[in-house]
């Protein structure tokens, strides 16, 4: 680790950050909000295992972080390490982050504990592998690739719940599905906003975003069905209403001004609101 720190000091800080730190800023929220949501619901259902949860959080963050330097290392990223020093930093970063992930995972899985994490990891890994393949088809497949990758990111909801309850049940899968539906809506909305930044008039915006609106209807209908099935509280649908309303406001509102920084902030606030409302739904009497 000291060698890595020394090497970083000799390289342009901005360049090093681009090589080592994940560039998908919104992905941090897609990873952490589901994790916190799953953990809180797990505490509601069972209420134990804080130490294991910290191990899981450490492993999840390290695995997410290591993707950026690992993709550069194997040549599947648009970024490239040009100098020997940059290549050394990439290798050392992958090694350090790999250790940070491997140690807590070993602690969680030793003696046959938490074997269900392997099932979650298999699905998440398949999602990330599929995402990498879809990316090869060019920029027009960027949004589908991100939505597929969100399956892996939101797996932390099921993982955190499972760590605290030792149950990989229908509720764990429902939390994962709910988190993925929400993440997919956010990804789709951001792409609609970027592609429709210059559109004026309701008719033009509706023409560009009717698929997104259908997706929002399908999202709400799915959550209602899961609630009627009794897996999630029916009140959980309220957690999705703020993003459904913000989508309708953009399509049918009068103004269309794109501020990328404000868009990022508001989507982060929507993520936090979603998590709080989904957790709260478990405290509402059924």
C-alpha cells in the first residue's frame, strides 16, 4: 500500500483518479442505497449481525471500486495506462482492492456460513459480464448496458438483507427487484433528459419519452402486484411515486432546462427518498 501511495504522488492526480476511481458517480448511489435499504429491512425482520454487515459493506465497496482499474488492466475500458508507472499503479490498485474484498469475503464464507452470497454473486457477476458484452455494440446500447449492470449493483439489497437474516427468501428477491426497478427508472430518465435537452413542447417531449412513460407504468404495476402478493408492503408503492411524478412533470411541464449538476443532485435525493420510504413501508401496519 505504501508503494501504491508513493507511485500515485508521482503521477498527475487527475489522471490517477481517472485510472483508479470509478467514473460512474451515480453508480455509488445505486450500490449504497439498496445496501442500506436491505440492511434496515433485515434489522426490522431479525435485528442481528452488525459485524457481518460491516464485512459485507467493505467487500461490496472494494469489488465495486476494483472494476475500474481491472477493466483498464485487461483492456476492456476506454481508458488506457500509457506509461510503466501508470501500469504499475493499476496493478497495485487491483491487488490492494482485491485483498480488501477477499479478506472480508473469506470471513463471511468460512465454515460454510452465508453460502447464499455465492448465488447472489453469480447473478451479479453474470449481469456485469453481460453488460460488458452489450457495451461492445456501441453508444446506442449504453443505456441497456447500464440497466443490465444495475442488476449487479442493486444485488447489495438482497445481500445485506441475507447477511442479517440468513434467509434468501422471497422478500430478499423482492427488495432486489424493487431496487433494480428504481435504478432502471433513474438510468432511463437521465438518458431521456440528455437526449431531449433541446426539445421544446409537450408533443415533442412525449414523442421522445413515451417508452419511458410506459416503463414507469410497468414499474408501478409490478410493485403493486408484489404488494398484493404479500411479499412487500402495499405501501411500498409510495416509494416509487416521487420519481413517477418527476417523470410526468418533465414530459408534460412547460419548461425544459437541463442543468447536469442539478440533475445529479436531484436524482441522488430521489434515491435517498426512495430508500427512506421503502424502509418506512415496513413500519406501516398492514
